[in-house]
């Protein structure tokens, strides 16, 4: 992926990192990410309960503007005490307001230009639902508080692959029933715009997966590819978007096929996410396109089963912080 040379890169505000689920691995990987990035950046600050950060020096800051100077020596933290002490591996809905508050504050700081972007630690949706959270996940909530009037697009990226699921967090039967040429066209159009803006790809190449085995075999293995996917691809090409498909999903993610496109659109959640997580579970990054702010996230969950054991790998968070800074620089450099 392209990077901006340090000599010409615009000066960025620090990134805001949210606490995520307090019973999960968020604090551990935040500490690990700081240890890995303290000498090189990008600088970031954590919005969390400073008393629960262990293993690295911590500097409580009163404002994001203090983070840059503090970063080389200590992890900067905007101290936001939890209602109840967190126990690794045991979720507590009483702490849900602090989790949501961390997201709200990070977004507000990014919208005000005091943070270059938002990187979100994983949340435990069940704990938030128990406290009245009504959104399916991070992406949908961020669209409400930092949207631009277009549907948000969940893109996952690693050095070898970028993917976008057309349908996301819904049962497979329901996702297939909801597929239409219009939904595929809208998703692809917004994806292409996001790749131009946030990744600097002037003419994105989109590969759109088929739904059925062998992309339907001309309707003999299902008619959705012929009746839904193919018309969407034709409409996109008529708009000048370099879209190809329906491509048989069992061959489109091979090492030989991947260099032929800039992003793959899967028609349902697992069709898009299984390939990227198989290729690079540790280094994958979740990017939300279509927001008024830059937002990335590690491509994994809260890992309650290993929280507090010291086994959490910060690699995906490190990649998310680096990609957030890269996207923010591209946005700053755009006219």
C-alpha cells in the first residue's frame, strides 16, 4: 500500500484509541502497540481508565494536544474511570456506558480536528446490548454519529488483499434474500469512491464474487448470478467503474488472481472475511469508508478467553494505527 514520504507528509494530530471491552484485551494490545510505535509513531492516545493499564509507563494527559510530547516516554491516556473495576474475561454491562462514551469522545475529538482519526478497540456487543445499545456493531453506530449521509462501507485490508462484504451482520438466509442489483451497485460505487479518497487509487479495479458455485453455471446452479450480480456489474461498467464479475468465489482469492483487482466484493459476511482472515489474521485491519472521519480497527474480537494472560498479539492494532495515519495523511493532502 502506498505511503506518504515523511519529508512531505502533513503534520498530523495524534490518533484517538478507544478502550473497547474492558474485560477483553484492549488495554493489553494498546500497551503493546505503544511499545512498538513509541520511537517511530504514529502517536496516539488512549481513552480509558488509566489505573488498569499495566506493563508500560503511563502519562495521564488533560487534552489530546499533550499526547505528541508524552508519547516517546509513556502511553498517553485520557483518564476516564470505569464505573466498576474490570475483571479479565468477565464482561460487566455496568461498564457499557464508559465503552460507548470512549467512542463518542474519540469521534468528537476527530470531528473537531484534535485527533487525526479514530482507532477502535474491539467491543463485546452482548455487554452493550444488555445496557440498551441498539446498533448491530461499531460500523452502524459510527454511521449515526459520524456519517456523511451515505451508507458506511466495511472494508478489511491487509498487504495481500482488500475485501468488502455487500451484506454484513445478518443471517445468511436473510442476506441472500436482500441482495439486489441496486444494493451491489451502491456498495461498489461507495467502495470505489473510498478507495480513491482514502487509499489514493485513481481508478479502482473491483472484483465482484458470484453467489453460487461456479458463479451459477449460466443459471444451472442458481439464477442469482445471472439475474442479480451480472446486471449490477453491467451497470457499474456503464458508469465507468472497472468492475468484473460474477467471479467464481472459489478461485478469485488465489495468489494468481489477487493482483488483478484492488478490492474484492463478497456478497455476504463470511465470503469476504474468511479469505482475508486466512491470509493475515494478525495483520488485517477493518476500515470504515464513507465517514466524515478516519476510522480503523483491529480485525479481531475481544479475545475474552486470553484476556489478562499476556498472550494477546498487538499486531492487528499496530497495523490499524499505521493505516489510520496513512489514510489521515491522504485526506489532509487532498484538495
